[in-house]
C-alpha cells in the first residue's frame, strides 16, 4: 500500500479529499445569492436552475475524473447556453486546466487530435466528449496576423478567465461545474441570456477582423436561438463583410454547412439577406433570391430541410447544395438547348461549369459531387412516364432524393404539379395500377443489334 512521508495512505487521502469536496458542494448548492471571485460571478443552482442531471453521463464522468485527479474541469460553451435556454444540447464540451497529455493519462479511452489546436476526445460507450485545455488571448504586440488583421496563431494555454475572454459571445463563455452545480460567468453572459441578447466579447470590429467567420456565426446563432443581436455587435458587419473573402475555403464551407444544417436555415438566409452577407457565398445566390421562381424553390428546399431536422430525420448536405446551385445549372442548360445542342450532353456541360465556378469561391467536397450530379441527371428522366423507364427509375439508389427534388420544383411552379402527383401515386401503386398509369411509348424504338451466329467448322 502506498503511503506518504507522514504514513498516511494515498487512497485514504483521496477519500478525504472527495468527502471534503462533497461537503463544500452541498454548502454551495444551498446558497441563494451569487458570489463574486475576482472578475467572475459564481451563480448558484437556485439562481440558474441547471442541474447536474441535465449533463450527459459521459460529460459528468469526464469532469468528475479530471477533478478527482486534481484539475479544474467544467462543461462549457453552447451546452451551458442551451440548457439555460431550455434547449437540449447536441453535445457537451469540457474545458480544463489539464494539458492534453495529462487528460489522456486520466482516461483509458482518450486520444489527442489536431496539430495546431490540440484537443482530446474521451470516449465512453458511443458518446465522445471533446476536452480542450484553457487557452489565452494573444496580446496584440505578439499576435501573428495577416494583412487584414486575421489571427494566424491562437493556441497558447492559459487560465479559466483568459479562456473565457477569447471566446466569441458572452452567451458562449459560461462554465458549469457539475459537482457544485454552479455557473462561472466572467462577462455577464447569464444576464444577456436572460435578456435574450447575443453580445460579442470585446470590441466587435476587432474580433471580426481577427476571425471574419464570427460574422456568420453571429447571424447563425441569432437565427437558431431566436436571440437579438446587440446593436454594437451587429453594426460593423455590413462594412466588414468583405473580410470573408480572406477566410480559408474549408472554414467558410464548414460554417455554411452549420448554417444550412442548423434546423433554422430559412431564418438564417433571411438574416444573411438583411445584412447583405449572402452575396458571394454561393454563386448567384443573391440573384436567385431576387427571382420569384428561384427564391420560392430555394426557400422550399431550406424549409424542407428544417422540417426534416426538427423531426430527427436525416438531411443531406449534397441535396441542399444541389438545390442551391440548381438554377444556375438550369440557366446554362437551357441556353445550350436553345443553341441547338443535345439535352443530355448540355446538362453534363452545365453541371461541370457550375461546379468548377463554385470551387473558385467555396470548395464543395468532391464526395458531394456524385450525389448532386445524380440528382440533376435524373430530373429529365423523371419526365418520362412511358414504357419500362419509370419502373427502372424506382430501383435506382438516388431515386428518392431525385423525387424529393422534383417535388420542390413542382411546388415552386417550375414543373407541373400533376407530374409530382403522378410519381407520388406510382411509387406505391400495385403492378396492375402501374400498368394502367404508364403512358403510351411514342418514342422511336431502338433497333436491336443482330448478333452473328458463330460459324462451326468441321475438321478432320
């Protein structure tokens, strides 16, 4: 048995430490008023109402494990904000003063990820908890920035107060301790959440210059959470939107995907338009949104995605991108047909031109290209309702996505509603009913190629 120089068992010492902490925690839970520690307001359970049980079991095990090992550990960021807003968090992130190596030594199933910004993924069953070490703001004299003021290096360890200061919005800078059920607030984020206000930490213009993506995050979170953008936070966005052109494509795509897949894409697009941020993010999106048919089609696609996400149904980024780029494809395709070019080769050309142009602004991953092209290529085939073509289409892997896409075209007035109704019935019809629904095949019949019979030769 391990003992220290005073002959006290280390195991006994840990037990005493846990007991002492439990007594302190019980005393703090009974507290009615917030207390102030330096620049931090510590808000008790009776004031904020977020209980330990609201945190996932995996996140609780991570904070308990780190605290038992002698480190600070808190659930932080969006999870705390969502719980205060009576929303169910999508995931629970933990912040600690332990280094990534120290976190990995505490937990058996943990791995360090990232190079520039190292994090630890701790796994309990199917749940993975992301653990980050407290980081500090880089002083202006030491900051490495580009010509536009965007931070190029922001990855130095710090303490809890410094970590809160480097976060974007006050509502995202709250720390919850599951063991004491207290919230640690350095920037009056708790009061802002109560007032339904989204406020930038520090000078908004400086923070946008450091990371222009924060402008998109401000719009997305405001729409998703139904929070008002504080006037000083919103004011610089219009004049600074040009800085988004200096953001790496991968980051811009990631933020756009979060926006489109937030479950509140319709409201997000409306806010982007009101703040003139939609221009240039996707080719011709601003022009399409000014055309009655184009706007109706895109807003229908976004509303459809929002509804699916609200019902916990899967939603495909590729489907959304296909919808957002469709009218530019359609425009080039129609121009080619009007010039006397064959329809299908013209569609292939239009798809290639649009995707190539898109990659110059925001590179959509190649893994989405094939799905988008299949959806687009099936559109003219869905107009064919004779012979065995419709039956063969039903067996294709992308039929359902292409069908849903066609329904959006019908809703927007681009295609006749009767076509959508026909396919809706045809899918579930009996074989006899399908035979009745098929239209006469008036197209030219292909001549079958005659295969030459092998010539038998006799030898001997």
